C-alpha cells in the first residue's frame, strides 16, 4: 500500500463519513452546519486527492481502488441522511427517486468498470467530463440538502432538491454514455 498525500486525503474522506453522520444527528441547533462543513471538506478532498495524484505524479493502485470507494460511500451515506431527514411520504418520495437513480447508477457503472477492467477494456469506461459535471451537481445538491435551512431568504432544501434532480438526470445521461461506449464489448459473443 502506498500511503502518499492523495491516499491520506482519500482515507480522510472515509474517516469523515461517520463523523458527518454523528454531526448530522447531534441534537444541537448547529448540527446541520457542522454536518455540511464536514461534507464540504470531504467533497473538496474528493477533488484534491485526484488533482494531487496527477500533479505530483503520486498515482497508485491503492488510490485508484480506494478513491471511487470513498466517493460512493460518501454519496450513499449523504443520500441516506437526506432521505431520513424527510421521512414523510411527500418529502421522502421526492428525495428517494433521485437517490435511487444515483445509487443504482453507481452500482451499475462500478460493476461495468470492474468487468471491463477484467477483460482489458477499462479505457472504454474512463471517467468522462459529463461524469465530472454530474459529480459537481451531486456534491452541490447534497451539501445544500444536508444544510437544509433557509439562507438569506432562500430555501436551501428547495435549491438542493432541484440540483439533485439535475444530478439525477446527468447521472442517467452519463450512465447511458458509459454503456454506449462499452456496448460493442458487452454485446460480443464469447
């Protein structure tokens, strides 16, 4: 295992997940601010670890494995928290739909990438610019939804929900892009 700065940042993101959960459920007025701050720090490490790995030439197999795991864990836990925050049929339903789309896509693309890697065709499902835009929309929406309080007279929950639907649409779009790219390999007779 290569424990360099990018990998330490990735491990930090994983460590921050249970801390974010504790902050989210802590019975204090400031708990949503703390949970949001922790989520934002974790989201920044998501960008920073990859940037540093490329910039400082510190890419490693361990980092290539752990980074997407940390990302998916962070997103899945944040989605669970925001759906749990709104357990009413109306609130939970409208949050559960994009949450299910996002989690379903992550499972599908992870399986696709693993399989394509096994057959030596991983370059066909490399991260795309659309995937990066989707991730940005997703992280922004989750930060707003974790915060969920009005800010300067604007409903952060409503803005977060709208952005979550944008992220879900981008999620579906990027998933079809990856599947289209992999389809010639997937459809070959063995």
